[in-house]
C-alpha cells in the first residue's frame, strides 16, 4: 500500500502541462530563447503521450515474472529526469526531460497495479481497490498540487514535481524487495501469449493517438477538432474491443460481463480534463484569480471522502453478491445442476449494478457542476467533486475486482489514452468557442466589452465540456448495460441448449 500511495500520485502528477497553461507568454518566450513558443509548449506536453504509448508494453514487462524490477526501473528513470530538470535550459532539454518523465511513469504505473497479482486473491482485490482510490484522488488534485508547487515563481519545479516522492517510492520498493526476497514466486496467474498479444497490439493505436495529440499542439481549431474526433473514435473502438474480448473483459473461465477497460477509459476521459477545466478555465471565466490548493481544500476533501465511501460501497456490494451467490449455489447443489453458472451470474449482477450506479453518480456530478456554472459557490463545487470522484471510484472498484490481470492492464492503458483524448476534446471545445471571440477582443484590449466577451466564451467552453463529459459517461453506462444483457442472453441460451 505504501508503494501505491507514493508511486501512483508521482506518476499521475505528470499529466497536466502547466508550463503551457500557467506561465505568461513573456516567460515562455524567455524560456524558449531562440526556439519558438509553440515548440516549447509541445515539448512540455510530451509526458502524457509517452505514458499512453509505453504503458501497455510496460504492463507485459511487469506481468512476465515479478513487478518490482519494472517498478524499480521506472523510478530510476524518474529520478534521472528529476535531476535533468534542474539543468534544463533549452527547448530540447525540456522535451527530453518530459519524455523521460513520461517513460518512467509509463513503466512504473502498471507495475504498481501488477503487484496485486503477486498476493492472495483477497489481498489482490484489496490492493486493486486501494489503487483506484489513490488514482482517482491523484487525478482530481493534480492541477492544484502542481500549481501550488509553482507558486514560488520557479518554473523549473514543473520539471521536478516532488523529488521526495521519488525517494519515498524507491525506499518503499527496496523494503518490499527485502521483505519478499526479491526472487520469490511470480504472480498468481502467469502472463499468457494471448495477454502479451492483446496488450502489445493495444500500444499501436495508442501510439497513433499520442502522435496525433503532439502533432496538433497549437494547430488551427479545425485541425484540433478533427484530431479530437478521431482520437475519441479510436478510444471508443479500443474500449469496446478490449471489453468484449474474453482475455481482457472479465474473469477467467466465464464470459465477461463487466467492462473494466470501458469503465477506465471513461474515467480517464472525464476526470483528468474536468479537474483541469474546473481549476483553470472557471477562474478565467469569472475574472478571478486561480484557486490555490487551500481554496480547493473543501472540494478535494469532499472528493477524498466520497472516493473512500464509493470504494467501500463497491466492497459491500461485492460481499452482498457473494452471499447471494452462496445461496444460489446451495439451491443449485440441491438440484444438482448449474451451480457455478448460478453463482457467477449472481455475483456479476451485484457488481454490474454497482458499476452502473457509480457511472450515474459521476454523470450527476458533472451535471451539478454544469448547473452551478463557473461562478458557483464552493459548496456546489464540493458536491460536484464528491459525486464525480465517488461515482468513478465506485465503478472502477467494482469492475477492477472482476477483471483479469490483462483486463486491468488494458484498462489502465486506456485510462491514460482517455485522459489524452479528453484533453484534446476539451481543447477543441475551448478553441472553437473562445477562438471566435478572442480576435475581436484583441483588437480592443482595453475595452470592457471585449474582456467580458472572452469571459463569457470561457464560461460556455466550461459548460460544453461538462455536457460532453456527462454524455460520455451516460453512453459508457448504456454500453456496459447492453453488453452485459447480450452476454447474459448468450449464456442462458447456451445453458438451455
């Protein structure tokens, strides 16, 4: 648990590109030197694309024997990138530093989840649910934490976020290796050729999405919109295919019903960009200052409590499903038929309800944020954070407990791809709405009407993104429900036949 608590936040803090969004244009031009500001922005945003590409390949590495060598390699790369960030003084070095950060994070993050399969099934499910809680909170708090880190005015701190977390992760990994002997037994379920093939194939389209995201950085609004639409279609196709596949879609030995890859892709798509939008665009839309970490303490505390409650609700739902499955199994045993099928169906139905309820809560949180508007009070923002983070934690915890190792790794990879796609879609919406107003405001920078028009456009961009994210969550819930219903019909037909 200590490894997860240190390494997962450390890696997910690399997602936002605060050098591009926080620093003024004059500072960016000074940093770029003889290079262009566009090249600097593109170089500073390399971490997430590299993470999305590397994660599925690193998942295969982490699952081959033991997870700790991959974890250690990722943390060592991360530490090297922290040291490089202190001396990065050109666009090239900044790009190299961000790419190495993304490489280290992409290797270390799957290893933290793979550690669960080196324990007993009960401990593995507990670790997976703890991983979900830490990941959800890290995504929600990444922008405020990094902004607080940059409050002193030193932009280089964005290139070495929290070196003490890197040291704590290395120490926790060394302690884990010492306690387990380092050469103990591999994971409970050895990686198969089918797993390796599925995860390796997943890397290719994610590499295409990453290249697309890097290529359209600071491009025209139409190019960004086309890239965002293409990335969303690719993400949806990958999530549906991996959720429907027997290797990555559910427990071994039965037809998959829960769709952790689809749920994780939805969580990455909605949560990371929404947290960035609420922390970045909302203050600009109201003309106020950026909220500090202290100002967002109430929403983040509400998110933390709701994530724990949502994960606890998923655990209780799983316990109730197990009790119902036991009664169904006893009844089937008396009839001497269909015991295992009845037990599995009862457990899957209980977990499915929990997943759907969590996604509905997340959509409700986005609707609350939309209704409150950019100038809404902190209490409504706290309610939106609580519903969004608690709902996603519930859905992810229920589905990851039913996932195969390959399904969990595919879901993690798609969550990173979903975050990258969500940033693209949110950026396309912002460029489309604000871009039509900014030229007129720039022609008369001192006019109050121009500044007010830009603020109103930013408010509309925030609202439209919240609508798009809520729609994606509802579509995900509907897709999971329809897939489960179709598979249940296939199983019943097979039993009757």
